[in-house]
C-alpha cells in the first residue's frame, strides 16, 4: 500500500477516518492517528455494525450469535481529505472481508461490486449519473415540531415555490460556496446546481462515470452537505419527504452500458436506433422494480414521497422525456442513450440503489424481457404499481428470488430483517395525528 503511505505523507495527515457504509448509508468505522493506520493490516469491526437499524438497534438472527469480526482493508482509490477538519485529516473507504479472505456478503459496497462483476463477465461496463435532491431547513432541535425553511441572506425565510430560481439559490451562496469547495477538495465530480420545486429544495447532479466510484461520491457527498449546512447554522436533510406540504426528494439514477472492448454505447445500434439490449433493460426494470421497491424506498417516510401528481413516480411506465413515468428516457444522441430510474428516494443507500437498478436491468438483459409500448401521455392517471408502505414492500422483496440471486440471498434476507425491525419499532409510536383526531372522538 505504498500509494496510501505516500499520499498520507504528502498531505501531512495527522488522523485517518477509516469508514465503511452500513445498510442505511451511515459511515461506520474508526478514527485512528496517522502512525497507527496500517493499510496492510486494516482494522476490525463486528459484522453486526453493517446491519444496524436507523435507530441503532440490531435485528435478530441476522449475523452469527458469536458476533464475529470483519477485517476491513482500505481501498486506495477512495482516499480523500476531510476538508472541514481543523488539522490535516484523511478519510478512506474500506472493504469488508471474512477471516478466510472472502468478501463479507452483507457489505453494501460488495453487493454493488458483485453486480458489476456480472456485467463485466458479459463484456459490459455500466455508466451511471445520480441526481441528488435535498432540503435546507432551519435548525430543528425538537423532532415534534415541523421543519421550516431557514433564513437567507435577506434575513427572510423562503416562501412559495421557486423552481429553477437563481436568486433563490443565491440566498444561500456562502453555504454553497463551501459545498463546492469541499467537493472540489474531495474530487467529488458534481455538476449543475438548481433550485427544485419545494421551499429550499435543491438539486445537485453528478457527472457520469463508474458505478462504484459514483456510489462512493454520493456516500461522501451527503456527509459533506450536512457538514456545510451545520457550519452555516442550518440543517441539510436527505429525508424522502421532510415537509408535508412540499414534494419529496429523489435520487434519480441515469444508466447506460458501454462495450468494454469498443467503448460504444450498447443501448444504440450502429445506425443510431435503439438496440435490443436497450429494450430488454427497460423490460427488466418494468418487471422487477416493483418487487424491489424496498431497496429504493427503505424507510416508512419514503412512501410519503411516492404519491400521484407530486413529481414522483407511481408506476413503471416508460417514455421518452416523460417525467410522469417511473422510467424516463431523456432525448439524447445515440452515443448518450440512457435510462433514468426515477424511483429511488434520496434517503436510499447509494450502493444498494445502484446495485438494485443494475440488477433489474441485468435480469432484463439476460431474460430478454420485452417492455411495454412507451407512454406518450400522463402516467399519473394510471394504476399505482408499488407497495404503499414499507411492510408490504419488505414482503415483495423477500419473495423476489431472481433479484436475490443477483444481489446475494444473505444480503436480501438481512436487509428485510433489518427493515422489519425498523417497521416494528416505528409501529409502536403514537403519532400527534392519532392523539389529535382519535383521543376524544372515537
């Protein structure tokens, strides 16, 4: 690991944040002094840290009762500075291994690697580009109180809908300058910044590239935006539906396929027309996306986003430049032909969401699934195609054997167990709505 050692020396690093993503997408790991960091020996963490619920609890019977350790080894390609640290601090993403050297099949990073290997064996290389929507909100110390837009540079909170407004973005220039500086320091390849439909809802897009690298970038980006917001006395939230009267936030995923030998887009024929592979990928997504919606909408809050007429899909119709469809095909030149999966909420784990998107397309390619005719009108008026809540979504995922064979049966079983534990914990909570309308009326 000479590459890592030289990098740490060059940047005069004093500490190293050794991290790996869990099911939720939270960075788990250890902070170690530079002199204690060993690229060859790595670090050890219990396997159970990967499968904690979002509240920090553990699902039953997911990992062995002996609570074994994993061996985590750093990926030298993932090392970056922590730009907001006072002293020179590095962060490096680690891969998880068993004591016998085999990958830990519960690791979200490995699950994505597993799917990418299937594409590699077919001679293909996926190219992806995520779009990240999020809200900036005022500091909220009491979870019982609704979120509110923060004060901008004019001293007033944002009111009304300001989609694509430049002036509305400029209200928070200082924070966005920090976000861009932090992203630049970490080599996060972000592209455009726009104001979305909701009050203080923003969107930042990533440049297209390698799926694993983009998942790493999204994983670090969420942490970066939260940190920048806190430093400006605001919160940034990646909840799918943080405010009841505002639209939800998505992580749209654009994907195409490149031939590993020629570098050409597999989704286009030599004459520029759509290829059979393009149609089969859409067919596979139409067939399997509804069955794996839990991977794109992993929390009870996620399903508040997936409602009619609210800039979120309710089915898996597909169409050319049709944003009412769950699967959109943007107009493009043949060499840039791609499919946009509009299902994932921004609350999803990027490794899992990318792996699931590619898994559904892969099954379509290998099973030669045929898509429906493209939707030319408004798809919001068509029947709802997804589970309406997490409990139902878990049941559908648990029964989807083909996707489990691609993502890994143990991973899918563990994911379902963790989500069931979260759902049971949520179901114990009595909401303000219940107290308001049922306490004295029933």
